[in-house]
């Protein structure tokens, strides 16, 4: 088992945890939270023990389906709405239904999800429903021009929707350059620019891109792209976008340094300038989140592996208030107290 802080006692961390799992009857992770019809809907991964060996490419994350959680408010009880989509009902997908997201447009709901095709390549699919909890019906093929993992859809104030995605290592983003796959490509190293997530505007129909995706560049305080060896700040996986006081906030996981960070820009395409840490490391190797406003208060949805005793592929979704300061800064959160 891999866990967050050497020498930390899980019982001590559990006693000081700032929030509790939203549900405990199943393991859930990677929560994407949205307000639909005045209620909170959370679209998480559904963790299971698939019996696969641990590896650096995440082969032990063998999720097969999605459940949708509904809450009347962040302080209320989370209701499991049941299975919204199973891998067996996705014609092109073979395994590993990883972190999803959802969006609404013109009376319909859209679930975006990554999965491996029969060739072992991650692609992003979309499924459609008449209700936010599903059930969702998958399109027969993955979205053209998409790849890697962790789709996230941002709706701007003008009604346009943008699809973000990407994750290195097991997420395979490092195998692509300019939207072209080459198995010889690897993660950049040293002072080379770090890889960023991808973004592309969606068509009005929400099931295809309106344009080829482009890389999202994250800059340091000097206006230079973050370096590949800057593992405390560079993008690893889990992109998310929200807007505050007219500016765009890109937040993401740093992966092997286990931080949630954020960067700020003036366009949904970026560039974004790194600003700081949102969430310190949690129990378990992964950290993955979403940010959602409900009745005027911002909330951070995240996960940890406390409930499973630190098993890194058996995680539980949580939420906690997020403080957005008047000057645009986000206050750093310690999931187990100061």
C-alpha cells in the first residue's frame, strides 16, 4: 500500500480528517461535480479490486462502470443513483473506465469518459441521457481527435463548451505530439517544457470536437513554460477549469508529488500562470478533484484512501469548502488539518 506521509498513522489522520466520505457502500474517486436542476450531481470513478498487479501505468485501476451521486446540498446525504454506464455497453471500449465528467446542453446530458480500446489505447467516449443520473447510452465510436484520460468539460458564459483532457504515464499523453501517437515518445525531462493538457471547443451537438485540440501551456512566475523536472508544479493529470471574477482557473494534479495546483489565465485556451497549491497530499497515491459553486459557496470535491486503509486503488470521494479570496487567490487546504 502506498500512502501520503512517511510515518503518519492512518488512525491519527482519520481523526483529523476535515471531511468524511460521501458514500461508504462502494469506493468512489475522481469526482466531477455539477449543479443540475438545483441539485449537486457528482460523477466519480467506481473503484473496485480487479485483481490486477500494481504497476506505474495504473493497471491495478480496473474500473468497469460509473455510478452517479446526487445531493440536495454539500451538507446533505449523497444518494447513489445506481449504474449509469457499464463498459460492456460501450461498443468500442474494452476496460479501465477511468475518471469521467458530465455536461448539459439543450435538454440533454452528456457523460464523457476515458477507456482503453482493444489495442490498449486510451480514447475518450461520450454517452447521452435525458436525465442527469442517466442511464447513459454510449456513442458507438470514441470522439474523433481525442485520446489519453481525464476529460473535463467547461461551459463558458457565452454557452460554448470546451473539452480538456490528458494525463501522463499510464494516461499515455506523453506518447502524443501535435495530436499524433508515436510509441517512441516519452515524457520530457530536465529543462524541456513540461507537457500540458489538451483543449478543444465542442460542437453544438456535444459529441464531437469543433476543432483539433491544442496544448494548454502553464507558465511560471517569469512567463516561461514550467519545466519537465518541476514535478511540484508541472501538470500530470486531472485538468479542471472554473471561472472566478472574469478569469479562468486551470487546476490539476501533479501526480508523483501528490499535489492539487492551480494556474490562472484570461482565455479558456490559456496560457495559464501557476499560482499555488489547492490541496496538500491525501492518503493514497492519486489525487483528483473538481471545483463547483453551490448557492454562492465554492466547494472542492476530492478523494482519499483512508476508508480502505490506504489501498491506493480503493478511494472515497469527499468535499470541503474552498476559499476563493477577493484578490483571486485560492487558500491551500490540508485534508487532515493544519
